[in-house]
């Protein structure tokens, strides 16, 4: 793994209809229908919209035999209109359905958490080594006949592990951990290898971006140790909608793509499936811009652990670094003073002149050569101004510095000035590599100065800024290197949008909370209510509850598990029926849909009042 230079991971090629995956092929884009798989016409029309938007694979839920068999009709309907897109059957709980689907779809997704293992009870169960081995044998005995059917029909498979649907058996031995998710996957991969079945794609997903990134990194490491090079499908489950869904997806998927991992992606938004495709396309195209970039001569710090990174140890300078949450720095050099009270920056870079009217509760940064020591202001130096730094007695100083300016003189200066916060800059095509290289050099030199990452853009479209900045920041946050973020945009976007994006990135990376978080699924043919309208209603009523996590799930497949760290949950239990959860515990079952949102809101109000007493 080269932390500083971009190379795509080499993988085996998987045949999926006429659109092969992995190997020398481009990174594929896909989505999933949310129509009933028994409704041939609706599925065909929605699949066409996905393909017309740029989708290369279309996945459909196959709850039962009827849905699996109807894939044939959907395939015929698409082929008759000139659409040759490979179809992917999504199977949960019933391996017999997978057997049927393999005859009609180009790829079948199975979930190790519910393929053979018993349904989850979320209870701690104990297995002896012998009992555990017997359960593994059951998987082998059931899985091999399925592989044989796939061989006969030239059908690929996806082994798709979800954080929210780990089996009790895996949980009993590994707990709710990345190691458990990896082992759940490897049990099936080892059988594929034994059976010489190579048309295999892997996905390993979570709604928690930290878990998702850590788990994929670990999976790749384990596969390499066992001589496997299967391609990867990347996604953040239950990412949500709007800016939250885009930022969370770009942060998690972008962090892995930036390290050369990933052969196909799905951006899971609680929106129309075809709306996912342009977002995914922008993300992939942006990351691929760093291909064949000039070499970055970075050296990995000995104490850094890529597979299980901890936050870099720094010495706090006022409220930056140490145990403090990452700060947000914003610019107001255009003289505009707008601030969203919910997303107020910690510091504003004013450049050469303080504004006539300052924002309450915000401190200001001025260029060092014009700084006069005004209350609530701090000086910013560039690397050519080092001689001035020693003459300045400010208790907080900012140093704007690119990686290549980190000379022996700069290192010596920093060793004498622990009050300096470094603002890392990069104009390199692979700015992630240079930012990483700068911090790793600091770590190697034993320096504990906090680091804020300066990210420069020229965007007029909010979505573009969200996708690009989240992709650039993802790995830096997950590596534990981020003490602050400074998004500087010279395009036609308001300061409020830029500030909200910065705070959204930190929240998506689980490092700083500034608003209510919604863990909402994208919907599929299993969804049991109007997902988009429900999300909008719940958001409208709860968006003021900072720090609260609410899960909004279309069905039970990943419901309680995927929203395990949510405070409250709203889960489809049956047609027109909703169950409410507190964490993983169901508190009300089968509520009529028309009453469910109000019942959820009332339960949240009551529960919060009781906890405050």
C-alpha cells in the first residue's frame, strides 16, 4: 500500500454478462430499482432510466421464487428494447431463491449474514469450537450447489456483507466488529477458492463510514495474505438524501477509491435510483484525475497503523488539536459576513483587513505582516516568513505550508514553536498524497503541532463542492490526521453553503457533531412505505435536535442492525405497518403507517424528557 501515490489495486476480472468487472476494466457505476420485482413493466422502465443516466449494472430485490423467476421477463423486456445491461439479483434469507435467480440474472448477490445462518436474535450465543465448525460445514454444503448452478449458467456472484446483518454466530465470536465482517466474508470466499469459482465480487458495507472504511482496508489485507485478488464493490449503506447522502457517500467511498481500492460503486441515496448515477460518476471521475500524477516521495511514519489508525497525538494549541474536535476555518475576504448559526466557523481567515463588524463567538486570522495583536485575532505566516515567527509572541500562530516546503529549517523552527498550527496546502493532482506526506514527516520528526487541511476549489455547484471536498478529506479523517478543515472556494457559492459542507464532512467522518443525523436507506422493492415523503416529514420535525441519530429503514433486512448506533428507529414491518425502535430494541410493533410518524415524534419527546429528569 502506497499512502502517497495513487495506483489502482490489481484485481481478477469477473465476467458479468457483457460488462466485465475488475482487472483492466474501468470503475463501474450501478444502482438498484425500488419497484416491485413482480411488476415487469415498472422494473423495465426504471432500469432504462438508470442505464440512460449512465448506470452499468442494475440490481433488483428478489425476496422470493416469483421475483427470481420474473427476472427472466424483465431481462427479455430490456433486451427487446436494446438495453443489454446485466441484471443483479439481490437475495436475503432464502438460498433457494438464489438458486433460481442464478438462472435468470447475470449476477446474484447473497448476504453471508442470512444465507445459511439462522435469523438474528441480537442475543449473545455461545458456540463450542465443534459447533462452530459444524455451522461452517452447513455453509459449505449449501453454498457449493449454488456455485455449481452459477458455473452452469455463467452467472457471477456478489458476496455482500452488511454491518447491519451479521449473524448471531459471527457476533458470538467476533462481536460487532470489522474483524467479524471480514470473517463473515472470508468464510464464503474460501469456499469459492476451493471450488475454483472466480467470478466473485465482494462488498462489505456499513452506514458508519469509519466502520466501512476500516473494514474494507482490513478485508483487502486479509485477502492479500491468502492470495486473493477479488474485485470490490464499494458503498455506504443508508447514506441518506440531499447533501448528507452525497457527503457521507463521497467521504467513505472516496477515501477507498483514493487508495486505489474499488472496482464498482453505488452511491445509496434515499432518492430516485437514477439520481444516484450522476453523483457516482462525478466521484469516480474526480478521483481518477490523479492517475499518473508526479511522484510524491513520502515516507510512512513508523507508528502509523493503516488498518487500525488512531488519532494522531498532538499538543493542543488553545482549542485546536489535543482532545478537541476538529475546527472549521472559513474565509471572508470578500467582506461578506453571513454566518449560519448552526454552522458557525471557529475561525475566519480575513487576510489583510479585519471586517468593520465581526461575528460574535468567532476569532479571526490575519496575515502576520499586518497583524497588530488585536483581541480575538491571530497571525498567519507562510513558510517564507519563518524569521518573523520567533519575534511574534502570540500564543497561537498559523503556518501555511505545502509539503515540499518542509525543509530542515522548517522542522527545526517547529521544534521550538509548539504554539504553531500548520495549515497544510497542496496544488498537486494528488493533494491527498501530499497532505499525508506532510503529516507523516511531522510524525517521524516527533512533532506534535496540530494540522488543519486547506482545500481549494472553484465550484459554482454545491453538489460538486460536496463530492470533491468530501473525497479529498475522507482518508485524512479516517487516518486520524485531521485537527481542522479549511474549505476555500472561489466559485459562486455562498459562505453558508461552504461552511455547511465543512461541518457536514466532519460529521460524516464521526469527528464532530453539529446537526441531527439521519440513517436512511435508499429504498428497494422491499420498501414497505413511501420512503422519501416519510424522511421529509421526520426531518422537518427533528432537524433542530443536534446530536440525535434517527434511523429510517424501508424494511427489516438491515433495519435494527444497520441503525445500531441510532438513538431511534422507524422500520417498515409489513405493508402499511411500521415498528419503532430505541437502538436495537423494538418498542412498538406494527403501527399503522398513517400514525407512525407522529408516534415516533411523541416517543422521542417523551423519552428525551424522561432522560432529562
